[in-house]
């Protein structure tokens, strides 16, 4: 297996582990996890895209015109979860993060968690 193939396999394994861990964390904290999570790993950025995250209560509020209220509550919820999300990404990636950013959307129901990684030092992988 070439170095490139090995790197892809390692990134796929890290992606899968992060997706499963973030799904479990959201399920534990929100009482319901996303229907699907997909993690993308690049040199200095990890993005977790979560699909179908809203609870039935949040969907009802959105249908009643309260999308801004749901987005505001989601922002506060994710701010509280941020340390656990960062710890999860750092544990599986082996890298420190410089920042974590969240973006929520209700239609379609998608959340993107972005983690900017600290630069590598001394040629570390």
C-alpha cells in the first residue's frame, strides 16, 4: 500500500470515528442524534456535516414560524457542547484545535461543525 493509500485509509478511519462520536454526543445531550453524519478531514480542517438534527418539538416551532427561536436555542446548546466537541475531535485526530465554528440551518435541516486545527510542528503527522 502506498503512502497516499495509507494516508487515505487513516483519514477515512478518523472521519468515521469522529462521525460516530459526534452522533453519540448529540444523542446523549439532545436526546436525539442526527440521522446521518459525514466528516471531512483535510490538512488543517475537520468538518462534520450533520443531517436531520432537529427534534420533533423544534420542527413544530419552525413550522409555526419560529425558526429564529430554534436557531438561537441551537446556538446556545452548541456553545455549551463546544468543549466536548473539541475534545472529541482532538482525541481522534491527535491534533489541537485553534477554533470551532458551528452553522445551523433549518430548511434543509443541516448543521456544520468546523474545526480549524493548529499547524503541525517539527514535521509531526
